[in-house]
């Protein structure tokens, strides 16, 4: 009896995690916890991107989406007087998120040495972004700058 | 691993997100549901891009741009929600009908 493929196991774990977390995003009564579960959906998706052969996109998703967008929602909820209530299972959820982050990073770094069927190289991605999609890149940069201005305006509380 | 399974997973995530948008009235809750749909769309995009190595970099480039625009979209909608909360004291979308002029 041979051991199952580790990629299949990681896919199954990530898929179950993404499904359960996305259901909790909709169903949990606290919006703060819903935003937290959305970050777990993002982490599970990053693992799946890495399995598909896109480790750079997985890292970008972790940094920009989970690290900036979801955190922005969480901090904004505090401005709406939605104070997070500490629930008993918080430590378990936090620990599982930590384990997930370790899992996705180790999967990304280990895939560099392996030979998957498809692997997106950093050089190919940057060249296609600069040569073919330069205008979309400028629009995306302007949109992110707009978000920064919005955040500063909101922080002044004079609107 | 078959791409087929990734596409099924993205379809289920899409269904969950659509259910959230249709059934909830809170602006932030609807935004979170839309983000679940965005994750599903991104997963299906990259699954299909991984089928052919010729389309891989194109799919990656589109994913990078989509993630950046999604972060900007979150900023815009959260700003609108905060403005709405300050003016009306609620996040109920039914209250948006009163925003005129």
C-alpha cells in the first residue's frame, strides 16, 4: 500500500478549509470574525495557487490581499464601533491560521526545487506585465494610490 | 491533480458568495460575500491558465492586476460604508434609498 500524494492531501485540506471558512464568512454573527475567516479563505486560496504552479501569485495574494485588503476591512470595522468580542475558540483559530501560514510558505519554498508540470517564473511574469499589460499595471497602481488617499482621508475624521 | 477539481471548488465558492450577497442586507457582509466570489473567480482563472504553459504567464499577469484592483475596490466600498455609518448610523442597504441629491 503506497502513501497518497502529498499534493492531493494538501489540496483536500485547503479545499475543506476554504469551503468551511467561506461558509463562516456568510453565517457567523460577528462581522469581525467574518472578516477574519475571509483572511483564512485567502490563505487557503494561496495554497491552491501554489499547488497549481503559481507560487509568485500565491505570495502576492498573501501580501496584498490577506495582508492589506482584509486587514483594512478589520481596522475599518473598529471605526464603526464594532468591537471584537473574544470567544473561547479564538486561540484554536489563531493557532490553525499560524499552522496554515507555515504550510503555505513551506509549500511555496519547496516547490522551487521540485519539477511541477507547470511553473510560473518571475522573469516571465514581469516581462509580460511590462511589455503587454503596462497600461493595466498603471491603472492598478493609480487605483491603489486612490485607496491610500481614501484611507488618509478617513483617518482625519473630518469628512 | 486534475484541474477539474479546482473548477468544482471554485464553483462551490461562487455559490456560497452569491448566497451571501442575495441573503444579507449589511453592506460589509455583502462586501465580504463579494470577496468570496472574487476568490472563486481567481481560482478558476489560474486553474484554466495552468492547463497550457503558453497561457500561464498571461493568467499570472491578469491575476496580479486583479488582486491589486480588488484591494482598491475594498478601500472604496469600506469608505462608502464608513460614510454611510456616520450619516445614518446603520449599515443596512435598504437605508441607501434615502441617499438622494
